[in-house]
């Protein structure tokens, strides 16, 4: 297995150039791309009339190849051309098309439309005539197949450029996904995404799809000679007597993720309520920051923040935990409590500690960064650089970034995770993997993937208490892959 990169538009252009330098021609690459799209269409749709919208560039050239391929297989095909081809390869592809070509905007009643207008490299708002045509298409009951990316989207951000962008049921791209395929709102507009190998050159990337290929070969499976202490010691810091549930969720999640010994470090006035709900999770009493430091002195990883309280004591506890040497997962209130002094938090972190903010918490630690950044990816990378730790920015397009510039985007986000306590479970999963020796980046990536996979397998009706018990079959499948 090898990690799957996500390539920017510039990196994709570099891959194109590398393929040409290695001996491939642009015409050959265009033929391969068009055939890949035709195969994907034929595999998913019954034979029917199809309209191919062709732009003037190489994306339009791909469209002419698709038209030739489908027509040769007996599909009724009409091309609707926005403008004459503007590149040599596109002109050659146009000359090979001998079927009908209608004027731009002439329309037709085909239920299947192939979007070969602009591709991922679009960097300016669409002309009004194009916008009007796309609006007409969007208002009609048609299925759109996009070549590379739905027209009107920025390949690097996933956001519409200007007023309009198409939405597709299927997008066929080449070599690797682009940021627009993984970031919202672009991801929702792409439909099913097929990545076709057309023989482009390899380029280095620091951005990856977050799936098992990225981290599974380093997953901390137990050894035959192992025992509970060798599998890692995890502590979770509990809130007060009326705020204990979040920490228990994280503790149970860490246990399910494989940590050998999990201890809930609890204020004394919350001991009874925590004890009533614990079985395999151990319990330790600690009220002050010094007592927290002593209780966690021998821990491999610690979760702090879930329902901890936004007060000076939580701040003192986090600072004390920074002196223990344990890998830290800092979540929720332990993030918010540093909103007026983020550098105080950053000063105690190292590269294997993990911050797990949602968007609001991210803004508290890194005010204005999201708004000033081109994408959530660039914002999270900059946040990780400033913090000197791994940052996991939660959301439908969760981004994980390392201070060295590596980043990953989670593609299996589940809508069923929008439920109270799911973030506490995620913190526990990550910490459970950290306790077993996973790096901060690997633990955050694997924890996010497992969290989403478990939720998606359960589906409607999920509550956070369900999540830890959904992990064993997910881990069993991963173990079978490794």
C-alpha cells in the first residue's frame, strides 16, 4: 500500500509535464483521459442520448475524445461547443469528431450531460453566457458527468469562482484527487469520484487522502509477548460532578482503541458518580494541578478538555500536564481556556501532541486564520506550524496537519457524527493510539478515519455512547488488511 496524494492544480501541471518529458504526447494523454471517462460512463449508465459540452482547452479536447468513444460504442452523441479549440491537442480531437455539433446554448433534451468545459485549472469567473447555460442545466432534471471537476469550481479551493458552478453525479479525474474533490462545498458537487490512471508522471506531495493506506503499515497492533502495560497507559481528566460523561466517553474510546490501561483522573467530589459508571477503566483522585501532574507522571498519553470547565483550574491542569512528558490530546475546554493567551499553550506542546478543535475553537486559538487562508488545508497547516503540534480541524472535511507541512483530509466523514459527545470519543481514539506509541500525526489520522467508519457502519440513530462498541469490527477489518 502507498499513500494517495491530493494534488494541487500546479502539482497536476507538473505531473503532465513529467509525463511529456518521459515520452508521452499530449494527444496520447488526452486519448487515455477520454477513454477513461467513456469507460466510467458506460459502467454506470445505460446507453442513451448524451450531450457533451466542450470548452476551448484540453478539457474540451477530452470531451471530444469521449464523444468519439461513446459514439463508436453505439451511443447517440451530440457535442455542444462553447468555442473553437485553442490548443493543438484539442484541435486534433475536434477534427476526429465527425458527429453533430450544436451551437452554444442551443440546448437539447438529453438527460445525460458530460461537462468538458474547463477543468480544475479555471481561475476566473465564467462569462455571463456560460453562467446562463449552467443555470439552465441546473434547473433541468439532468445527470451531469464532469471531466476532472464540475465547471465553475476552483480546483484548489472547491469553491465556486463567481456566480455559478455545475453539480455532478460522477466526476472522473486523473492521477489523483485535487483539493476541490475533498473540501466542501466542492466535494458535494462532485458526486462519485473516479480517479483514473492515465500514465502521468509522479510528483511529490505533502497532502494526502486520509485512509488506511496512509498509516496502516505503522498501526500499533499488540504483540504476542505484550501485556497491558506494554500496550500503553492512558489517562483522561474528568470534569466536576455534573460534567463527568464526556471524560468517560473518551476513556472508553481509548480502551477500545487498544490502550492497555486507562485511568480516569477525577476530582474527589466526582469520584462516586464516575465509579458508578466504570468497569475496566480505573479511577484516580486529583483535585489540584499538582495532583493531576502526579497522577499522570507515568502515563504515555493524556486527554484533557472534555467538559473540563473554562476556568483557571483547567488552565493550570493543562500547564501541569505539559510537564509530565506524556503525549497530550487537548480538546474542547482545554483549548478555549487559552483563547486570550495561545502562546502559553503552544509553549508546552511538541510534535506528537494533538489539538482537536472544531471551527469555533480553532478561531479562539488562531483568530482570523481561517478567514485569511485560501482553504481549511492551508489554515490547518499554518496552525500546526504556529502550535508546534498536530492540529486536527474537525468538520465534514476534517483536516489533519503536522508542523512539518504534511496534511491529510478525511474523506469518509459521516453525517451521523453530528451528535453530542462524538468529539470526546474522537479524542479518546486518538489518545488510545498515542498511548500505544503511534506518532501524533498517525494517531490523529487513524483516529479520525476509525471514528467516521464506525459511525457510517451504524448509520441513523447513532449516539456517541455507541461509537466505542462499534470499533472492534473496524479494527478487525484493518487487521485483516495489514
